[in-house]
C-alpha cells in the first residue's frame, strides 16, 4: 500500500454512514411496485449495487409490467425527502482525510450514487473540497462493478492504476477495482465486508486503522 499516491473512495458505507437511508428508499420502491417480493435484509445485503441492477431484478419479480422511469422518480423523491437528515460521517473520516491530504495524497470519490445526492452529501459533510474529482453514476454508462467509473477517475486525476488504491465497502468496489487493474481495500464498518469479499486485498475495521497503515511508513521515513 505504500506505493499508492492516488486514493479512490466509495461514498455510501465507506465515508458516509447512511446505508439505512439508501436501503429505506429502495425498500419504498420495492414495496410499491413489487409488494411482498423483497425483504429489507436482502436489500441491505445488496447495498452498493446500481439502481439499474435493482430495476432489472424488480422487473423480473413484479407481477405487472414496471415503468422504470416512474420507479426511479419515486425512489429519488423519497431520497430527497429523507436524505439530508441522515447524512453523517463515520468516525475519524474527516480528520483522516485531512491527514491524507496534508501528506500529498490525491483523492477522488467514485460512487454508484446519483450526482445530485453525492455532491449534496459531500457538501453537508464538509468534505467536497478535499477531492479533486467526483465520479457518480450520472457520469458513466455503467456503474460499479464495471471498471468504467474508476477509469474515469484515474483519467481525471491523471493517475496510473498501479499508483492508485480503491477504498470501498462492497463486492462491487472490489470487482470494479480488479477489472480496472487497481488494488483495493475494504472498510468493514458493518462487520460483514470480509465475509462478502473474502478475496479482498486488505480489510480494515475502521478509518483510523486504514489511515495509520498509509501514514506510518511516511512518518517513519521522516523521523
């Protein structure tokens, strides 16, 4: 990990502790258009996938044809009504990002979230200015696990894959990083990341442990 200069961060479940807000919005759409077909625990386990992937599955389970545009609009409206009050940072994320920035790491956000909500969340958390690029689902043809979002972030940072590190919390982050030729690590905030992604390059229980792992060799070199 010591060779990495560029850090690509997932947003929800990695920097922002708002998994429940996203799951609630998806559950709202699921109950409205495919009642009885989803359990909340299942949707929680699929956290991190694109909304298009959810829509594909919804169409297969629903008893009647699904208007994808209407489902998406209802999901977005629900999220708009509940998003802001549920935005909160995981412990030490703000301090850790400032430390990484001060030591010369260049950072971007790579998320499957819509741009409206990604930027709003970063602004509310006071983090937007720390990132040189924000790549959202609206900026690419395919979200993670496609490597396209990571490759776009690398292009914007003018970064080489081998000098970059993807930091996420789900199998979609790991799959996208692997396809893009980027090493990846997981943050195990919810206690199930290693179980879901046993082949992850590394896994940390919290943000402080991750930052310490990156910065300790730098500090030792300067001592």
